[in-house]
C-alpha cells in the first residue's frame, strides 16, 4: 500500500561528555562541507576552460579528508558521508536551477558559518540508532545512549535516519525519521455522517470560522510578543557586534523567537489532532499566502497565523488516519456564495459582515456562510450535497477515487514524506 515517512523529534539532555562529542561532530560536518566546497571552487578555477578535465576530476572523499585531519578521526562516519552528499545535492540543485528545471532558484552553495544553531544527519546501519521509551533514551552512533524528554510512549515503524541539531539557544534535539506502512483500507463515503464533515474558513482575527460560526481559542502570538521582542532587539543593536554582551542580547532575541514558534506549533498540533479525530472530511481553502498578504498588506498577521503549517498538519494527519482533506480552489468565492442557493454576490465588500441573498432571501453572517460553503464542497464530494446547490469554480485537491475509497498517490506520499 506504500510507505510514509514520519519524524519523531525530541529534546536531548546530553551529559557534558556527550555534549562535547555532539559539538565536535557538528564542527567536523561543517568543516568537511566547507573544505569540499573550497576544493570544488578551486578545481573549477583551474579547469574551467577544460570541460573534460573538469568533469573527470576525482574529488577527495570524506575518507581521505579523515586520514588527513586527525581531529576528524572520531567523528561519526555516516554523518560525514551525508555532509558530502548534501554538498552534491546543493550543487545539483544549483545547476538544475540554471537549466530552468526548478521553480525556485537555488543559489550557489554557501560556506557554512560557525554559529550556535547547526545540525548533522546520520543514517541507521544495524542497531546504531535505537529508541528506548521505557528509559527515555536514544542511542546515537558514536555517542551511545542519550536521555530525552517526551510524553509519547511509542512510535511505530523502521528507523531510517536521525538529525541531531543544536538550536540557536544552545539546546540539543534529535529528529528520528521513521518509515511506516500506510494502511489505507479506504473510506466508504456513504458511511460518513453529515456531522463529521466540516468547513473551515480562514480568518485573520479568529484563525478560522467553521460552518457553525465557531472558532478555536486563538492568540495572536507575534502581536503579543512584539513589544518584548522589539525591546530585546533594541538592546542588541546598542551592543558592540560580537562582544560578550552582544551575544547575551542576541541569545535573548533567539529565546523569544523560540517561545513564539513553540507556542504556535503547540496550538496548531493540538487543533489539527482534535479536528482529525472528530471529523471524517475536512474542507479548507487553499491559500496563496504570499499573494494574500501582499494584496491585503497584512503580511505580519498572515505569517503570524501559521495557517499553512496547520493545513500541512491536517494533510498528513488525515492521510495517516484514513480521513479526507479537501482544499477548495483558491478562486472559489467562499464568502460571496450563498450557501443555500449558490448565488454569487459579486458586490460583497470586505467590510460587509452580514448580507442578504438577493436570490433566496437568506440572511448571512459572512464567516459562517463561508464555512458552510466549504462544508458543502465536502458534502458534495461524498455524494450528500444539496441537489440544487452547485458551487461554481471549485476543485478538490485530494487524490481519492470518488464515492468509493480514498487512495493516495505515490507522488502525494513522496511530497508528504518530505514535508513531515
Ligand atoms: Zn441564496
């Protein structure tokens, strides 16, 4: 049925000795990456007029670097190998970008700067990466068992790799990548109750408004922390760059950013889990956030929302729980369409919170109506839509077979596994 990749990320509590190793390994991976990049640049300079020499040039392997530099000897060899692969990928992306094969332009690979926030990846071979939930310990190559803190008591699947990271505030984390079998038995559309279909209309003020006009308990975090952040940034700008006090102030700024990010993530994680537990079909708008924030000049609020992250969570949670997520076409006029008769009120302004349908006379609350329209799309998808209601210009983005089962394509799986 296919597989999916999921990450299990926890905070690590290394002993001093383990911390020293992790720091050393982070440094070794960064140094190797930089030396290999330097070598490539030099070789290019030397042979740029001789394409054959250039393409046939044998670059030094990580093993050769290791023999050359004594301090690299103790590093985790898989992590060094993956550093080399990361550099090759960065090069490939750059060249593909030049050839116009990417939508996004990748710049020329950059040297990795020495800084607090950094990471390295390592791969599993035999039992060099293991998790012990009873003891809350994880075994990592060359380091051995490190303590972690987490409430979860299990995680199923096969361990593929692990990424050790040090945050800009000096905390250590590990993200373990698991491969899980997807067990999609299919959703029988006719067994879905109407009450298990929901439509969520994104709202800048309330995060979303559903078909009943309800919203989650939402706090605009960035706005809330802005004064504190501004103050910390001001203090940082007053210090001499690179001085001890500057680092202290910069640490403070990082801590505030981290707090906001953690709170936001916690909010969307809990919310998406609850929604997927309660519903069989969830309909959201697909957003072009960039376009929207530019159009409305509300950039900060839109970014503050973390809505795209929320949709991404809904995406993989519905997929893993055999449920359906539908993303309505971004041009679908969820606010302007009457959820009763399908009439499109082209004259509706952003400031109109309530309106009467000129066609059927229904009195609408703007947000609630939008939520209902999105729910209607879900109902229509499962064959329970109102016969007279035909919303215009809508498209579902889930890849499942109509009326029978939900099947996810390999492409979707791949895209998801890269995201999760
Ligand atoms: Zn109407």
